[in-house]
């Protein structure tokens, strides 16, 4: 294919040329006139799987032989002679490092917490890969002089001494993948020196950024029939600027630095790089503009000369659009609108961005048009259904059962999928939630679940299901440290049992579909290497498993839209799209800023021959320069993120600054780019705008038929009817009630219940002749018993016990004074009284009723908050007054009709008693007011107004959302509207 060349043979494809298409086109041109089978002898190495697939597809478009296509990274798996052992699994190496780091942390616990051991192992493994790839031995680290640096770096070098055995060939450690890759490449190069291959060998698409790859590329470039084909060569970069790229400290972040370094190693100049094909860039003037904008920092003074002399800026930017959204959601909506327009135009479009959050937002926005993008990265495996399921089981292994986790597990789509009882499972889960779990302070045990299930005698399978829930879904947490294989086996056994269900078989649908199959591969890989993991606590196992699972990604199995593609930045080299959207152009996103290196600083890396942190920035810059060279490009960014203003990507910032300072033509071209972007932002905004203005809802006052209106209310319900009639309508007419919390927390409701129980038990058990000196201790003992039974949280028990201790002296003193003139009759007693005109029943539950020595009754209510004052009781909070009406009529169980001389609120926090003396006339007046209120609501014209007389406007009601409170306020006139007729 090639003539003899005394120098390295390097070809280049300019920016703005479809690289795979140019690669295939140039190869076919060079093979013209040769026997067809010569094409099959060509060995072509490419840098990525997507590149390989695209090149394969281009060859398939025409009949004929196809070259031998390979990935450069596949060399690590090539079977050679026995001198190169098989590579160890990466996970095994991480587990081995994990054990070494744990042992080191045992000796020096101030280095890092044990929970960070696996992350440290991952970080050390990454550093080892770099050292293997660049041919750096740990001995080079020992030569570093860190005396003038902080103690941290000296300590990190001591820490890194644990990796020395992995570089010692006599230590018996199998090589990792990167090491074997270098060993294979060295072996191949050695064989080529002895017997050069007579068939063409080409490496295409790689920049030589990794040491091992660069080593292979140097060897191939000097082969008699070897050659390198470089993607995205900047043909507009002046020679003097090209020479300025030789300094890594100042130029490693430049998009062409890698090529300059490679050519320097090959001892050739830029002029020695030959063109590979005759395909021309689609936007050569723009390429020249971008090249000028991205000049290295030391030579940006060239802008002042070349920038002012630059001609035809308008032509250079006619295919560029700049979208500067105010927030990420607006950016995502504008991108979605662009993608939708591309589909309608029949134009293939690619969204290129490293921001996975942005791509998820765009995908969600495309759902409204049922457009499924072809996302090359897929979605995180840990967020898939089987990934979440496996993670939920790991939480069960290390934490005590909890109601919220139990329901999340039972409702998971993979739970109990091994049989045909999934419908019953969901129905029983709903019943368990509503009847057992909600409002409970603790998770039920096995016996409680069985007792509940046996209530449904007509469903014997429910008891079997409940026993399965208790055995597997409420399995107790593991304790102590166990070998990793045992922890993994327990994890999988529990996972299979929960997925199978009580009456199923196999593993249900756990390992089905793409996500399940990938999870199974990860679990199998961990099973094969678990013997190297040592002993772990369940909590450490959970963290380790999550770290391993988080590295996996799965593609959606649904058939995506062939014309809408989501690519990572590396895939900008693949190109093949007519329209390109470069999104997330903010510093820290694109380019991604180098993360802090805990092991080696920039100077130390330079000294030992490792890549600088800016290497990734330079590679991203090259990807950006290739992508922006497409015919039609849309650049997008958000001015603000969730918290603050963002900084534009350094490349976008350079382009804008250059154009703003070039000339009036440059300023106008930049303005036109922004105006085109503003149009797409406006289109996206209009999509979310309704076709017509939606007026706010009026303040509701529904009027249901009289036959549906309540004929019975509690005393507190009457108070609610006075203050918020709409709540009574929603509760008694619509039968809508707020669900109890899933797990009763230490809230005001629980505190009130517990305090009521404490003081009611104390009063009920007060002896006839109490000893004042012992009563406070007795009250505290009762409090301890009730708190231990009803409050599971220790910290809350201590806090509430301290509050009771403060109340105890005052309450005991007041109670002993009350015993001088009355005695306790009943506590927590129900009462009712029925009226004929109107037909209505009043019910109430009194906290406490005492008999005064004059024969009258006294009704008390314990309040954990501030008691209502006299005016509030007179007009709104009539609970005790209504209980007096029931008592006067003899409506309380075991208490004869009697006059009520006093009602009193006993305030516990603050300690205050608010009493109201009553006469028979007061009770009759309260009765008449009640009946008048009920008669008013027996009129069709009377509606149940929302928030009629709330105590405070800031108080939220359970039904405010139903009344659409917020679209109106408490000053609006209610609108009575007939409903249900």
C-alpha cells in the first residue's frame, strides 16, 4: 500500500471532515487497482467501539472485502505465549488493595476513616493504571524530593509504598489489564523488529494520550507498511504556534498538544503529516476562527494582529447558534425543541455533552413527543430497577427493619415476581400499609403480622404471605464481620427469596432484560473475586457493593430514534450527524475540572513522567474543536445553576471575547448568534404556555345535598365546622382523610398522646390518702413505663422525660389541691347525646370528669399547647362546653345526668390552668347555639366555606390543597356552589 519512507508515516484528517467516512474513503482509494483480497489483509486498529461500528457500517455499504478491524484496548486480551500471564480482573485488584488499605488504616487510623477504604483502593488502582501505562516504576516515586513541600505529600508517598509488590515480577502477582496491555504491546513490537509484517497495519482515531498506545503508535508508524491516521488536525495553526506546544506545563490543555507531543517523539514536523483523503472540511473559515480563538495562553497576543485582520467573520459563524439560558431547565427545554425540529426536518442531530444530568432532563422533555434518543452512555445501572432492588437488600442487611424501607421493598416491581400472585401481593401490601404500618411507632414483628393476617379467614394465603414478609423482608440485620463470600451469598439468597415470593420459583424477573443481565454479570464478577475481599462488616459491604454497582451503565432496550443521538465528548470524533448541539458549556462541566489528586501533585507527576491533570482538559478541548467544526452547530449553556451564577466554558469564553474585540463585523456576528439562540429559548418557553389564560379558582363553599350532610359530629368536629367548614365537607361528605404518617415520629401528636397517658394513669391510680412526698416519684415512674412502651427513640424519651420532670411538681401540687374538694370519676370516656330538632347526634371523648363535693361535675382537658382563652372558647373552641352539654344530658357512660359547674383546660406546656365556671343557663345557651349552627347547615343555601375563621392564617389545613388555597386568600368572598346534584 505504501512506498518506502525514511521517516515515520503519519497521515491526518482535517477538522470538519467526517473522520470514519474519510478513513474508509482514503483506504478504498489506496486499494484501487489492487486485488480485492488485499483489503482483507489490512489490519486496522481504532480507538473506540462506536468508531469500529461506524467504520464497519461504512464498509458494509458497498460489496467487497473488509479489513481486519480491531480495538486497541483488545490487545490486553490477546492470547500470546506463556511468558505473558493472563490479566487479573480489575475488581480482584481493587479488593486486594482494599485489604491492604484496611490493614494500614488499622495501624494509622488518623489517615482516613475505614468507610473510605474502597474509594481509596479505587483511587490507588487508577494511579497504578497510569503508572503501568506510562512505564513508571514505584522506584521513581522514592526519588522525589518533597522536603520543601507539605507533610501531606511525604505521607502520601509512604502510603503508596504498599503498591510496590504489584510492580515486582518476583512477587507472584498476576498483571492487571493495563500492565498486560503494555507487556503485549512490547512483545508485539519485539516481534516486529525481528520480522516486520508485510501487510498494512493502521492505527486510526487515537491521539496517543496513553503511554502504551503511544508506544504502539510509534512502532506502527515506522513499519514498512504501517501508518497512523490522526483525527482533527488543525491545519490553520501556524508553525511558530505549533512549536510553542512543546511545553507541557503551559500547553497540555491545548487541543493539538497531544499531536505535537506525538510528532516530537516520532522526530517529524507538522509538514511531514500527509493528507489521508481528499474530503474537505465543511466550514473551513470557521475552523480558522476557532483555531485562532484556542491559541495557547502564551501567544494569545496574536489576537490583536490576526483578529483584526480576520475576514468574513459572518461566513465563519453563519452555522453557529449560541443559546444562553437562565437555568438548566430552560437549557434542556431549548435543546428538546431543537431536537424536535430536527426530527421534523428529517435532519440527523447529535447532542454532545458530558453532563448526564442535562441529558436526563432533555430525555424527560422529549417524552412529550414520544421521542426516544439513541443515548450512547445509557443510564446508571444503580438507578435501574434491579440495581435499586439489590441496593435495597444491602440496606436490609446492615440496618434494623423500618416501615418505609419495608414498603419500598414490597412495592418494588421485582418483588414477588416468581409466581402468579403479584396482584394479591400488591393488594395485601396496600392493606398492610393502611391497617398496620401507618400511624405505628414501630415495625410489627412476626406474631403481629400473623395476627393481622388471620383476621382475614377467607384468605388463607394471606397468612402465608405475612409469614414470608416477616421471614425475608423483615430479616434482622447482620452483626459483626464476615468473609466477603459469605456476605455476598447471604445478599443473593435474600435477594432471590424476595424476588421469588412465597409461592414462586426461580428468581422471578430479577435477571431479565438488559439491566438485569448486566447486574447479574457484575454479581458474577464479584462472586468470582470475593475470596480476595477479606472480612467486612455489613455496613462496609453495603458501601463496597454500591461502589461497584455505580460504575455500571445500561442502555435502554427500547428501539431509539435513529436520527436523535446523545454522545459523550469522545464520540465527537465519530461525527456523522448533520446538526450538532454542544451543551453544558460551563467551566467545571465541559471541560470537567481536574479533581484533587490525593497522591501526587502537579510537580511530582511531571518529575516521574506521569500525565498532568490538564491532560483530560486537552483531550476535551480536542473533542470540542472537532465537534464545532460541523456544518450546523448549536452551543448551549445555562447562566445559573441551582445555587449561583456559572462561568462559561473557557473555549466559549475565548470565542466570544475574540469576536467581541475583532471588529464591528465580529460584534454583529456574535449578536446574531445570540439572537438565533434567543429564538429557541422563546420557542421552548411558548411550548409550556397554555393556549388560554387559566383564571384562579374562587374561594370554594360547596353545597352538597341535604341527604349527604353529616348528622353526627364530635365536639372537636363542631369546632372544625365553625373554623373550617370545608374540612368537615371533605371528611364527612367526600370521606377523604389524610393518611397517617408511615412511621409515627416523635411529633406533636405523639407527644400529646404520651403526656395524656402519663397524667391520666397517674390520676386514675392516685390513692385515697396520697403521700405528698412520694407522689412526684410515682408520677415519674409511670412516665418511665409509658415512655419505654410508646417512644422507641432513646433521645426523644430522655427529652420528654425531662419535660415531665419539670411539670411534675406543679401538676402533683394542683392534683392534691383538687382532691380536697372533688374526686376523679372517669378518664378517656366517650359520651353522646341525640337531638330531634334538628336530627343530630353530638359525640365527645372527655379526657377527665371529676365529681365535686357539691355533687356537680367538673370536666377537664389536658393541653400540651397553649389553652384557648375565654373569648376563643366562647366563639370558636367549644369542645369542653359541648362536653358539658352531653354531661348535663347524662350522655357519658356510667355517669348520671348532673349539672356541670366548671370546665377547665389543664395546660401542661406552659403550666397553666384556664377554668370557666358554668351555670345551667350557660349550658342551655351552648346547646341552642349548637342547634342553630346545625340548622344553618340544613339549608341548601349554606355552603361549607373553606377556612372560614382560622385561628391563624399560617395554620395549614389537611384539605387546603383540595380547596386550591393560594389561588385565593382568606379575604376573598366565598362562592356557594351546588355539588353532587
